[in-house]
C-alpha cells in the first residue's frame, strides 16, 4: 500500500462520475460544466481557459450530429467545414465552442508513391455559421489514401451527410459508438500496413522511459482507461462569437484573443503529457493545416502501438460502453470499432474478455503509477486543477473511475474493493490517492536490445515442378489437389482431409464365424458442393462474384482473420472446415434446393452452418432428412454479409464468426463495408441420424450462401 501525503479531508470511495448520464465520460472530460473551463493542451503545456459563452451550470444537450461535406476524402472535402447541430433540437442547441459539445475531426493521409504520411484537421463549425478564418486547402497527392477519425466531448455523436462517400462507420446499425467514429480507416491501415511490411515505412521504436520501463503506447495497460483508442489530438481556435478556425501558428497570430478547444483523450495524454515527462516521443507527421509542423495522430499512435507494444496488449474489450448494443456485449460492434483503429478483430467475445482486461489493468497500471508517483506529483493536473491537484491524483482519479462500477466494473468482475482510494477537498478536487497493490513490492530492471528485420515480398512457388505465381493457387501433391496460399510472410500448403468419418468397434464370435460390433467416430464436417465463387485475391478481384453484382470477400483479409483455406474451425463446439478452394473458384453453395448428403455421427443434436447472405437479410425453408426416412422442416436465415453497409444488426440466431475490414470490388477497389461470416444452427430430433440436408429452394430476398456445414 502506498499513500500520497494527504490534506485533511474525507475519503472518496466512488468515482467523481456518480451519478452519471447513460454513457460514461472519460475523466479527461469536464462533465457537467459546473467548472467553467476548457482544456487546452498545446505543445505539452496546459492552459485553463474560460468558457466563452454562458457560465451557467444548466444541463447541455449531450447528443449532437455532425454533417460530413461532399467528397470528404478529397482536398476540397477536407477543407469544407463540418457542421455541428443538435440531433434532437428539443434537447437544446449544440455549439462547437461549448466544451461539453465540441466535436473534432482528424485526417491522416498516406501517399503510396512516396510512402509518406501527413495529417490535416478539418474544421467543425456550428450549422449555418461561417468559420472565423477559412480552412487551408491541403495539397493531396494523386492516389493518396485518406482516413478520418472523430472525437466528441459530449455523449453521442451521430454522423450525417456524405457518409457513403467517406465510407464512414458510426457504430453498428442504429447503435452509435458515442464519442468516436471513422471514415475509410480500414483502407488507410491496410495500405500503410502493407508499406510497413514491405519495409517502405519505418515505424519509430518506442525506446525506454526515464522510469526504466518501456515507453507507453495507446495499447499499454499502464495508459488506457475505460474507453481506449478514442478521440483525437485535433484542436481548434474559437473567437468571442463562437466562430472557429483551425489551430495553426498563423491563425493564432490572426486571432490573438481566441480560446483553444481540445478533445481530451488517451492520445492527448500520451503524446502531450506522459511522453514528454517520461522522456519518450510519439510518432509525429507533418500537419498540412499548420505549415508542416509536426504532430501526433490517432492513426500513427495505433500503428506505433501495433509495431512495438509488448504483451499483454490492450485491445478494445467487450464491456467498453462504446461497443455495447442495448447494454449487451456485441462481437460485431467490438470488431467494427477495432477495425477502425487497426486492431485485430476478435474471433469470439471471449477474445475481448473484460475480466482478463481488468486483471491486466490492475497488475500493470497500479505498479506503473506507483513507480512514477513522485515524478507525477510534481506535474500539474491536465485539467488545470478542476478535478485533481496534480498529474498523479488526476491519473489516480481516472484509474479509480475505470475500475469502478461506472467504468469497466472491474471491481464487480473480480469481486474486489477498488484498489485506488481517493481523497478530496471541500471543492471535490482529488488531493490524495492510496494505491493498494497485491503482494506489495517494488522492483526495477534495466536492459536494452536491438533487432532488425525485413518485410516480406510476395514470392513465387514451385511445387513438384508446378509453378504457382504469387504462391496463390493449387498444385498436385501425392495425387491430391492442394491449395497454396501466402499471407503474413508465410506460405501455407493445405491438402483436403479425408472426407469420411472414422470409428472403432469391438465384436465377438465363436468357431469360425465372425463377430460384429459397433463403434462411434467423429466425422469430418460435411463436404459442401460449392457452386459460387465468393472469395477473390486482392491481386485479382474480378475473378469472384459473391453477390451477383461482382463484389467478393478478400482471401487475404479472411486469412488475416483466421479463416485459412482448408483450416478446421471450432465455433460453439461445432467443427467446420473452411473451404480449401483457391481464390476465384467455387467456395460456397448458393441455396437453390440442393440436396447435400451429410456425414453425421449418431447422437448429434445440432446441425450448424457457416455462411451469410447477399442483398439480405435472407431466409428460406429447407428440409432435414433422417436415415429412418423421416424429415424435419427448418428455416435457414443469414444476415446480410456487410450488415447492409453497417446499417443493420445480425439476425436473432446469427452469431458473427469473423469480420473483415473490407470487401473486393470488380474494378479493383477495396470497399470498407466490412463483410462478415455468420454462424447459425438447427436443433435436431433426438435419437435420429441425419442423412441429408435439402437447402432452401428460394429465399425471401437476396441469396443465401453456405461455406461449411458441421454437427455436434
């Protein structure tokens, strides 16, 4: 147990955010606005600024909408101000200059011709108003890839306008993330990651902090809070009339009395506060809105974390309120969020387990905060003293809230008392914190290491004299047609499994007769008679046509998500085999009344399918035939493969097996609608053995597609 020296006051056992609104707020935000300040973080310094409108503590409208201009990924679109307005005008107006309603946009641009990255901050203005100073029009190279990320100081930010032109993701269906959104992020990260793997972009190493520990990242358990990887470093200037301008040296000179609006977040805490104090450096790129001055961004923070963060790695957990749907965990929404910040999608909700996340938070964040306590005590609170009297008490307050019932509820999941106890003065400012650390002890260690590596280029393969260009195709090995695939620097050769089940049996006999016996076996999943090519290679997108409109899944994206050709997949206890087909060859069956023989084990109680629908959701009636001649009617239903461009929720009975960041278009463009593969199942009649499945002859709309069938 380690206690900071206290001033006489009362202990505080709960966080400063109770009671709270429906959605949690990060401790970096000034909620309630009872304290009339605006947080400004400039070049590592902290300024407390007056709220430029009303100082009244009246409730403000926490839910605002942001209208995206036309063609938001172009230079002109970036320079066109975004317009902020109330989502529901009956709750009151929304004003960008109001610290509790400010929305922020950050663009990051990758030029594949020069392998360079730059930043730009599109401006947000109140609907119907003009900027204080017109935004700079950036110079965007031809062929550059632009990603956009949004941060919000209120509760729920809803995107309107040209969301399709920007390939924007606001959440899942009608369930918005809240304080975060993005446009074209998967395409941006895919291009940059490919350049990194090819050794065309060098990600800065983290180095060691002056406390002897590795420098923190946005995926460090010593840094993250209840809502990791949200919000951006963008800042704006506001004049006395509430008009806004981009933050730049030139604009500061032209608006000497302007206030600064900021979007408090893990990213700002990392790049503007903790890194300078700990002797670390975030990855910075030229800011096109500020004459090329260097700036950190959410995208480069995540890229640097992906390249350097050692295990355990903090990835968005299922209990993060921004990924809940009606207060329930949602794998699809977890993955929609993760893909937007360059994180590996979760295969199951267990892969985003919040209990494990909480254990890492406690085991890592508490000792790190203890280690840096004396250093952080000497630093001012980032909120100018509004909630805490030093950086140490600010971070302790933030950690207390994250672990508490109104945060990730780690105390409930782990059945513990909050290990961070706060003490406040008469104004509610945290002045002391006690950290209770299990098996209290301290340890220090030093060490350095260096390493070098090279990115993998796409090879060509030769298998038994057969040339396989790009190591993507098929070859004959021992009389079998095998699939050759290349991804993540590895060539994988997959040969089909024996399609029949095996079993063991015992028997007895007398004399010269023969005995008989019975045995049970575990058959391989049913072989599906594929008739539709729905998966294409990123190098040749036109060879597949999943939806009859020319669009298809990406073979590379599926492999990166764990669906390797020919691989056995266990989901909900059912073993499936992912199609071993080469890209551009039939890999799924499109339901049209086909009768599919089933390899079944006696006693199986569940028939299960992996698939999706195109132009869905789709459903149709099929038939299960048993070996005794009896039949069972069933309904096969699958959600639309892209959830209708992210506007729909998975159907009841559908579970997301995986989500990929993009789909392939026949013109060679990767589109960010994030196609999914779903699981659904049918309960079988007990005591019977399945002989065959008759697929639905018709769907109510669209097409039903099945990749694999399994039983348990």
